[in-house]
C-alpha cells in the first residue's frame, strides 16, 4: 500500500471509567477543560487529521467527547478491564469499532503535545512510508542508567574520567503520546506500531504523560507558568 491510498487520517482517543491510580483520570481538569476536551481541541486544530473518534465505556466521558465535537463509540466493558483484557485486546477491539486509512493513536493523558507536533508526526509518517511501517513518539534522555542487574548500562563509573550526562549517548523513551500506523496493519497486529517504526522525537517541553497525581500537579504548574510568561 502506498501513501497515495491513505485518503483519511483518523485520530483515536480511548478512555475508561475504571482507571486505578487516579479515578476517572481523563476527566481531570487543566485550564478549565478536561483532559478529554483538551485533547480533542488540540486534534481539531491539526491540518493533517480528518476525523477524531473517542471510545469509552463511560456515559459521562462519551458525552464530554460528543459535546467537544468528536465522534464517539462505546467500548465493551470487557475491553476496558485491564485485569481481563490486554492492551492488544483493547486495540483489536477499537479496530473493529472504527474503519479508516491511517490511525493516529492519541492519549489524552499527554496534554502538552501541540497540534503542530501532531501534524509534523503525520507528515513524517506519510513521507517515510513504506520505508517505515509506523511511527511512535519518543523523548531523548541522557542519564546515567543502570540495568535490572544493577550494572551500569551506558557508561563506566570506574573510568579515570567521569562522563557528564551531556556527553552520554542518547537513549529514547516512548512518551506514549503519538502512535501512527496504517489501519489495516493495526487491525492485523493489534498493537500500537509495526515491526519497523520511525522514532519521532518530540520537543522536550511537550513531554508529560499523566500517570499519577504528581504528574497532574506538574502539568498544572507548567501551564500556569506558561500563562505568566505571556
């Protein structure tokens, strides 16, 4: 399949009412908007995205997404239960609920990503396909790392000269914010990306994945600081 066959790019957002670390996490409010509304508004500003579809098992979340202008699909309870269904099961189910050409999987818990970054990611995927079969967003990290056996991973702490972090080789961490893949391929592999993904580095100032309350408070502080600057 060439990118000439990609006529429709659809952003998919999923959320569930049974989040563990923060109950109803996707309804947390930043700058007067829930994370769901914020993500939909970001995606609506993207020039490269044609549709936005939100899937959930929560009536409240579905209503919020519809009011914000997204299409909605109801996810079966089984696929929203992490104790019974894996992420692969959940992705496969969403592929059964939606049909399109290209999927941009966009988590609403990454609130700092800009529309420009989403557009740049879609453009890069379309330009590089099929050399790369998918794309995932990452953030560069240069830190002194140790592995699971408590051995240094990327530097020698016993060398004659200590290597500053800025001189270390870069590693890349999935930030969870953007995954792009042809729909048919995602339906077949039931995963976020394919076997030959392009690693798309996002701006460090847009990196934040809200997993717990500390992350949420950090997001609020960052946005409040931005408001003070303007």
